[in-house]
C-alpha cells in the first residue's frame, strides 16, 4: 500500500505536466506569430488557438525556447512578435553611399573659402555679390570640407571659415597651395581669358594658426545660432560685386 506521501507525489505530477503547453499548441502559436505582419496581443492569439489553451503560459514557454536562438520572441506594447536577436542586429545593417551634387552656390562659396580663408560670411557675400543663404553653409559644414576657425575682431565678432583635411583628401590635394592658380584656371577654361585689369587669384595659406585679426572660438559657441541670419535681405550686400556682375539674392 502506497504511503500518503507517495500518493501526493503521484497526484502532483499530472498537475505539473498540465501547466506545460503541448508541442502541437506551441507549433500553432509559432505559426500564427510567424505569419502575422504585425505584433499580436494575447486576446487575438487566444481566439485562433484551440479552446482551453493557456496562451499566456504557452507564450512564455515559446519565449524561453527561442531565447538562445537567432530570432527571439519579444513583447512590444503588450503584443508579441518575433525579432532578430539583439546581439545579431549588425547582420541586418546595410551601408550605402549617397552621392549628392553640390549646387552652384555651394561650389562658389567653397571656392571662395578655399582661396580666401580665413573669411567671414559677409566677406563671402561681398566677393560673390549676392546674399549667401544659411543652407549653403550648412551643406558645406555637413560635408566636413569647411569649419569655423575663429571670430573676426570686428563688431559682431563674426565667424571665420576655413577648409579642413577632409577637403584636401576629397580633392586629392597635398596642401592648399596645390590649388590651381590664375594661369591654370584660365587654361582649363574655368576663367574667362578677358579678365578685368588687376584681377588676381589669391594663394591660400596652409597655416592653421589664427591671424592677428582673429579670436579663438569660445567654449559653448552656438554654431547654429551664429550662422542663422535674422532676415535674408533682397538687395546685394554693401560694397557691390567686385567681379562686376549683377548683385542680388542667390537662388
């Protein structure tokens, strides 16, 4: 005759097995989650499972089964879905290079900064004869080809800009002095052979040190605020167009 303790153990075993979802139930649950294009909540899953299945317990069991696999069962906003294991997310990353053409305005501003650095925004506008939009400078800053050097020792202390090592690398230049000079620009057709008397192309300096008329940037300088103009004027900046062209606002 079995003892009372043995009877209790025998009675407990069936109850313990009933708390575990059957393999067929797990397969059904697994199929529903894989087939769904979006996470599913417990109530939606329960409607599609056989009557009497403890969906919550089955989900927890399925989650434990997938814990060490490449795909995990996760709960998002109280809904369940399969996701790539977090430590394998790098496998899903795809790198691509997006090529964007610079606008004519950006090319002109970049050329002025390269040859005339250090130069302020007002000085760029004076050379071009048109107002330079904030977006043009933003694009060049995002490329990493220009950077703020310091602040001019003039009223308002405007930022001065210069080129970077990335600029040299992009255009395969060993140093700034390798930029084409006046005669080379004429030879390539980039400059009209009939230029105004006294026209010259400056020789850029590779010296990164600040000039006498520049102050160093201060900690906490807000670059975006410094670049943002109050209102874009519709007339050309004071001083006109040194190249003799018509002034105005850039498009």
